[in-house]
């Protein structure tokens, strides 16, 4: 069997007494550690190259924009013909499967990526036992936490995965996760950034009950969530007339109440749409764009321009607050930093 998302396959060889390479623990390797790769670059069999681990937990873009593999980045010389070959530590254990390179010339430029042995082992065990691969699933749309968002949510530094949206009837919703929560720990593992959450969740067996550490209302809380399952062949993502408007003077933008037909199309009960932004303003510096639909400021739901003005009036100088908006149909949080 095979798993398309990780590009790992399990094959049966009808032979006996073959030498076997030991599978090591990729979780134990450290950045800066020496590693070796064996392969057939450009058809040159049994070639060995060496380098160091440059980084761990790298996420690379895919056609489905799904990150299930926390790649090991190395500077080992990897070229066409190395793919699928082993990455060894200095104890002779396989800690990775060489997979991809980043290049503009077609050859190695010191940016190579390997599938961790822990991921390969998980896939192989499932293929051997079930003939298919299932992954843990939460049912959330997440984003990174930048400096402004970290401050507005009560974090000392940017970390974790900010929940922008929770899918209806998903394991996340049933477990009590909400939009605006920041996941900083999952099943005993730290979540340094949003890129780390998908593959950590994916390695958890569906049906498992795990503890999820979140930042909510500027305090750490722990929830217990029963992880759902995602099969290998499944995926998840996620009128004319004068309009009511507000100039949002403190923020430097003009907004209008979202037309009912547009709100219905977006699945919203209301909101305000940004029509104009003053260059150099708080809104401009925060990265808000014309056409964004604002649905939340701090803890205040925004369903009309009146609600928008009331929420803006509550903001104090020098504070940092989160703003939830819809951009191109997708939810997004932005941190607003108000001047003193």
C-alpha cells in the first residue's frame, strides 16, 4: 500500500536473509547534528554525502495546502536520484527518508528535506495493519500568531496556532474549542507555530482523548478533545440603496454594514465591510484591506456599524486587541496596536 500525502509506500520483497537498516527515532535528532545520505544522484549508485540538520518541523506547500509532514531540513547534497534514499545519523540508524530539494538550477544548493522516520514508521504500521492510513482530525482553520496578535491575546511572545474558525459538529467544537483560542500545546507536545499543529494532530490515532492547552481570555486553559479521523482519500479545509456607514476615525478606515445577501452568502449574521483605509493609519499598519469583512473586535461581535463604533469607542490608547475578519471567504485574525 501507499500514502499519497507523505509519499511513503510499503512493499513486500520475496527474499530471505537481507541486511536491514535500523530505524532510529527522528524525534531525538538535534539541529546541528551530523547526518549522512546514501543514494544514486544522477544514476551514480551508492553515493554518500554528509551534512548537518539545519532545522526540524519544516512545512512545505502542497497542492492541497495540507501540512502532514514535519520535514527535516538538512544541507546534505541531495540531487535527482536521491529521493527515497535513507538519511542516517552517526549511529547508523535511519532517521529520515530523503524526499525533496529546493533548487533553481536543478541540483543541490544546500536545501534538502527528509521525511522523519517517526512519520514513516506511523504510515508503515498503519498500512501493514489496515491497508490504509487514517489521521487525527480536529476541524479547525488556523493561522500564525504575529507580534501584535501575541500581545493582544496576552502572550509574552508569538507562539501557538490561532483558531480562526471551528467547523460545525467537528471534534474541536465538541471539545469546546472556539474561534479566537490559541493552541499552545496538544497531547503533551508544544505547538511553536500554526505549521506544527496539523502534523501533531495527524499522528494521533482517531478516537483518542487528548489534552489541548489553549490561551483564552489571556489565561491558559486545558480542554479534553476526542480526536476525529481523516481517511487518506479525504480532505478538509475549509441590493442597491444607501448603506449605513461609519468612518472609524480612530482606526483610519471607513466601513459599511454588510449587505444581507452578502452576509448570507458568507454564512454570517452580520458584519461591516471596509470601504476605505487612510494611508499610515492604525488600520493600514495592521494590514487591513479594502473589502475585508469585520466580525469581531476584541470580545465584541460586530454585526452593524453601530456595534463597530461602540467597540472602537471602548478601545484604550496603547492597547493591543484582536480583530476577526473575513477575507476572500476565509476567516482571519489581525492584531490592532493603538497609539498611546
